[in-house]
C-alpha cells in the first residue's frame, strides 16, 4: 500500500467512524456514551488528523527525494 493510499484510507476511516458515532448516539445517549466520546473519540480525532498531516508531509518529502535522485 502506498503512503498516499494509507493516508486516504486513514482519513476516510476517521470520517466513517465519526459518522457512525453520530448515528449510534441517536440510540445510545447516556453518561457512559458521553464518557466514551470524551475519553476515546475526542482524543482520537486530533491524533488521526495529525497522523494524516504527517503522512502528507512524508509524501512530499519522498516525492522530492525521488526527483532529486533522478
């Protein structure tokens, strides 16, 4: 799997997770769900976004290295 493919899959998976969470919250709306959102999902989103950003940067660096080596 290429870096670009992995980045796209990771970003898409986060989007799907958040969409499914919104759907789940329609049925699961209690203190436990709020705690799950607070402790699991809320910290996960910025970490995944940071990873996607790092992967974009790595892709740019790899492209530059490939051009420089030609």
